[in-house]
C-alpha cells in the first residue's frame, strides 16, 4: 500500500526563499509542494484550491502577514496544520500564532533534514515545539493580558476531570503519548482518547495550545 504524499503549501514573500524551500522539501520523496503564495491574502484561495496538509507560513510579509493569515485559516472548518517560519527565537508574533493554533515554528536557517523531519511530524499530528522553547517564548515575550489569560486558563482546566488534567499537564511537559501512558499507567490508545477529549472540552486545535493553556494557568 502506497502512502499519499504530504501536501505542502509554501507562503513567503521572497521568491528565492520559496524556491529553496520547495527544492528541499520536494527532494524528500514523500512531500509534494502543491502551491506557493507570496502574501497572506493569497492563503485562503490557495488552501481552497490545493487542499494542503501543511502550510509553511512566513510570519512577516507585506499586506496580510503570516499572523493574520494563520488566525484566519485556523478559524475555518478542518484547516490544514500551520508551521510558522521566522528569523527570531522569541517573538510576540510567533507566540500569537501559536495561540491561534499554529503547530509550531521553525527558524529560516533550519538545516534541510530538520525541516523535512518537522513537516513529517506535523503531518502526523505531532507538535514540533519543545516545552523549553515554549517556556522561553512565554517568559521573554510580553504580549499583554497575562492576568486575563491566567484566569481563563484556570477556568478552562476546571472543565477537565482529574485524569484529564494529569494528561494535560503531561502534554505541557512535552511528554509523548507513549511516555504519558507509561507514567500514568494507561495504554497509548487511552492517552489519545484523553487528548482528544481535552481538545474538545477546551475548544483547542492541538497539543501546543494545551501546553500554552497549562503554562498560562500557572502552578
């Protein structure tokens, strides 16, 4: 049985960057570049036309930037995964994109092999943002509304059962499903079921947002 290739849409205002990313990813064999866009305004029609699994999104573009495009895209029904491209480790726009539902971010100087690996992980539903990087972002970037987010995060986590809260905290610590299962004495299938229920109850898109909610809630 042949596995369908991972469909990727590249969004960047620099034609050379788009060409480089396309060349790297196309050479992987299991990744297909289905389209390119030079501005965030082109993202909705491009996604509708090409139906990508993953959108590789530049954060800084003239016109509609990657943040606005990510927020609009993740608000639609059954959106593709979004990976933000940036030149900065700690950036307020990156953090806002993650809160909007991006699966993670990559630096533009990422080695080709790591880029391919990251796209494969995101397509498989795995986060590519480590807890350490997430904590650094939150601690180094002041994007306002800390008190409101803490209150909201605690209200959200109160919706969960005790077992679900344990799983949510483990997700926030960067544990894989297998690691959570071993730690909490449950099968991987049960962990996946808990994660799905957590996402539904908290009205979140992915594991990165679970982690952000856990961090926002505090100790």
